[in-house]
C-alpha cells in the first residue's frame, strides 16, 4: 500500500479504559483446544485456536485494535512502529512494518498473528507456510475498518467487546454525519500527506471519505489515491482549508514539516487557506491508521472544516442534545429476545424515546444489519412518526418503506450464521417527508438530508445458534 510505504498513516479511537478488563477468563491449557475457521480481509480461509493465548501483531493498526478490544494482555510481539497504547513499548519487537523478521515471529510461538496488507503478501504467505495462523486485514473504508475490528474480536474471542467498540465508533460517525447535515456551504479542502513533493489525499482514500462525510469539497478528488499535486494546481484550485499531517504516521517523533512548509513558503502566501489562517495539523498516528482512533480523526477534521458546528458534538462524538433510544426488551449491546426475530413472532420490540429536541416535527426509524453477508440488510423503515415517547411492540408508528425483502413491514433478525448486530437508528427531523411507500433506505436518507436535528441509536445482538 502506497500509504504505508511512504509514511504509513493511521486511524484509531476510543478510550482504552473502556476495555481495561480482559475479554476472557483464564484458559486451562491442558484441555483440548477447539478451533474456528474465519475468512480474513484478504479472502483467505484461516483456521485458528479458539481464544488464542499468544498473539503477535505486525502493524500499528492491528496492535491498537487488539488492545482496544481487551486482548492486549495476550500480545507477545509487535512491529517496531507500534507505539500505542503505551504498554506496547515493553513488548518484544519483530521487525519494522515493511520488513518483518519472520524468524522472530516464529520464535515467539504465536497461535495467532494479526497482519495488515502493507506487511506484504510474501510475509503473510511465509508465516502461513510455516504453520502460523495469520489473519490479514485490509480495510479501505470506515465501514470496512469496523468490520475488521469485529473480525479481530471473533478471532480473539472478544466478540462482545469488539461489538461495543464498533457500536460506539458507528455512533460517533453517525453523530458527525448528523452535524454535517446542518452544513449550508461546503468549503474546498486540500489534505496534505507530505510536502516534498506535495502528496495529496485523492479519491478512494480514507481522508477523501472523511471529507465527504464532513461535507467538504476535496480539491484532489479527481486524483487517484495518494498523488502528487503540483504547486500550480494548488494555487489554481485555491483551497479554503488545508489539513496537514504531523510526523510520518510511523510512530516517529511528531513534526510539523508540511505545516511549516505551507505556512512559510511565499509561493503559498496568496492561497485563501493561508491568508485566512485555516491551515491545520492533525496527528498522522490517529489520522491514517485504520483502527479504533479513526473517529478521533473524523471529529477533528470536522472541527477544522466546520468550526461553527463543532458545538453540536461533544468530546465523545455524541450529539449534545441528548436524544436517547432504549428498549424494555433488551439492553444496549444485549441479545434481542427470539420473540422479535424470525425464530419467534417476528414482531418489532418496544422502544422508548427520550429527549427529542425542540423543533422536531417527525421521527424516522431505520433498523438494519451491517453484518449481513451480501452487505447491510434493511429490516424496517418507518418515517413521519409523530413526536411520541414510546413505540409499542407489534405496532406501525408511521409510514413504512420497503425493506431488503421488498416488503413494507418489520422483518426481524434472521442471521444465516454467527452473531449479527442490529442497529435501531432514530432520527428527529424538522419536517414531514413527502415520499411514497415504495421508497427504499437510500430514498429515505436522501429525503432526510438537511433536516436532521438529532440522531441516536440502539444496538441489539442475535444469533440463531
């Protein structure tokens, strides 16, 4: 991956204290150990012991993930670039990110190795050929980052912690989206990865996706990946905001070379962002590692682009107006009773709504499953719900759209395998929607754009096993 070979940038999030307690009880190593088989991000079928005891991480992002889900006490080796959380400093090193020492890895006798695509397929294949189970991660979007975290949770026996983590991350991403829906003007932005030569974040990059979420115009969106942008092009496109990265994203001492270059070189002096003092610095370690701290980067980028709307999001990334959604049938992150699934009566669970913001005219409810094998599956779409405090069990509170079965009703959880997450997403909007009953989720989300006052969600789990 170009990014990792250049300066390797990084994403991650959430306070480690949330998962300070390990995610599994001690294991009796004398007992026969069952195995599980997973498909990793590289499309490889990998068989590993359940609840692996000796984990080696080959990338900063995978290291952050395994610690964030509560399995850090089982990590026996990491790459030299991993620098977060601080506990990794004392862990034996197995080489640099792009030059892993496979002999050191094997000597640590791991029963699970977590690798990134940037480690190189040759390294991954070499370890696999030596009988070492390797799970390879290669997320290219925010949603795929969440999926990768859940995959690591499944591989380490920390599914519940991983689900809590990704649910929190998704809630923060959605909060930024809700705040961005209030945007009246999308400023032009240049995201600088490096200054000499000047590398910008073009299309198909994490940075481009985050700028789109934040409702900004990426002036490099016509360029593929991480591409060189000439000085002439920067001057011609005249960005209103410039975001630069500090350090190299590879755990090196923090430096602001790109920021200093742009703000002091007289050739940039006439650019609007420079004249207006809107050149900013973001820590490369949180901005480019596809891991838990990615939402920290998203919130920071949103604040740089739309400082006038930053007050809509608090430090945890949750909208300040505090709308809440709960259920008497299950707790946040808990198992949904079978009564509300395809194995039971297939009726909607009761929901309680609190703290609807002033000015809301109607509510919208979307229930979907992001873990479905063929992509997110829509279970229930309801809009033009009056401002109420309760959605009763087995009710129709508003206009129902078409779910992924093509029906205008509630379809309960029905996962083909494993444990899936079901997001009950509630939106307070400032209007009544004029869309037909044949509308899909895409139609509904498009109609809501610019009208969202608040958003919250409730996550439930279900497994048919």
